[in-house]
C-alpha cells in the first residue's frame, strides 16, 4: 500500500493503542477507517446530489475520489 499521508502523533498513538488492544494490524485498521469514511462520504454526496445536482456515479474510482479530495497524487 503506498504511503499517501503522514498521521499526527496523536493519530499514530491511537492507532498503536488500537493495534495492541485488538490484535488487528495498522494497515487493516486504516483500511477499515477509510472504508467507513468513504461509505459515509458517498452517502452524503448522494444526498446532496439529490437536492440540487445529479448524483455521482457509484462507479467513481477511489483514485478519482482521492484526486478530487486533494489527497491523491
């Protein structure tokens, strides 16, 4: 998995704590967080789109979403 961003010390500490507490790898925890966040973001964008513009395609790639959010390369 490419390194896309650096986390704050607090976030790193929280991730380390969760890793120790759950036995789940940091990569898995980050993946789960991203998945949950993406689901929420897509829901929000679809709800906003229903009000005043066409909804985004559900087939929008992760790369495209990252580029549009400013997180991608």
